[in-house]
């Protein structure tokens, strides 16, 4: 298996794609969490998801302890997708938003690589000061996931499954806690920000501050729901991201299949 095959799960590939959307999952999340989105995107889109080490078929691989290192691992692979013919859209949720942002910054620094578009979800902007800490114990992590509405909590309460899932969760929570983004970093690419109206971790104002991190078009969309609002609004989110990816300026445009 190649490095690309380990890190990227191809959810759908088409002959002449309008764009290639690559999903970066949340802390403790896996590529399979994003698979249900495939049936809601228009048929003309390539769809892939990042598979971090330490989960599912990569369960036995060494974990990556930082957001920056995850981005470093991804950039050589994403570089293969960044072409002028097919727009690359990085879509990250929660921790994945930080991974996608760091990867996009690295790609942008590697001219003449074609710029990508960025979709961030469930994450405060890098310039927003932290107002909360992160859980450091297993019980604290599980309690936090339950508060955020994570769908895996009932499985993680099972003692037989805890040992499988908790190492990745501990690692990812630590990576997020240690992450110190450059608050002044600005991406020269369109940026779409999605947020849940009742997200206890991200206020609408903290999400709106992403506008300070792009020199191009910015759009903020809020949804009913909490931190994992994506699961409740897959069809709407998919259509919105497809519009964003398929328009010439990063704004809304008609897309077949909506």
C-alpha cells in the first residue's frame, strides 16, 4: 500500500470532475464518518477523506502528535490533487479544520501549486483567544464528547472498545490542546465557514473571525444544532459546499442535483 493509499480514502471518483473535495475528520474521527456525504453531492465531484493513523485499518500505526505534523504528512499527497484543471477543496471539521487550514497554508507557500479552497466547520478562527481548556483524562474526554454530541460515546463507554478508540482520542485531544496557530496567517483563497448555532465550543462570533484569515471571498453559514450539526444537515451542507466549489469566485452558483 502506498503512502497516498494509507492516508486517503477515495469515496468517489469520476471521469471529469468539477472539483475534488477532501474531508479532514474531527478528533477521534475516521474517514468513514464522512462517507454518508457522498450521496448528497452532485455526481460531478470527486470525494475523498483523510484517514489519520491509529483508527480502523490504520489502528496499529504510530499516532501523529500534532496538528502541524498531520498537515506536513498530508501536503505531499494533496499536492498531487492541486491542479489548475480540477479545483481542490479542503473541508475540515473541528480538529480537521485546523489540519485543513495548516495544509492549505503549506500548499499556498509552494507556488506554482494551484491554490485550493477551504471549508472550515465547527472551529473557532485561529485569531480567537482560547477561553476553555481541553480534557486530559479518559473520563474527561468521554464526558466532553458526550457534551459535544459525539456519536461514538455510547460505544466508547463499552470497556471492550475503549482500548481501541481511546488512544487516538487521547492523541487528538492533546494535539488540539498543544496547537498554537499563527493568528495573523492569511490564506489567499476563498474560505467558507460553517458553524452550529448551539455549539458550546464555538460561538458564531468566533466562527465569523475566520474572515480575517483570507484575502479572498468569505462566507459564513450557521445551522441549527450543536458541534456535530453536520450529521443533521448533510444534504444542505453538501449542496452548499458544492456551490462554493463550483463557482468561479467562491460564491453561490446553481448546481445540478440540489
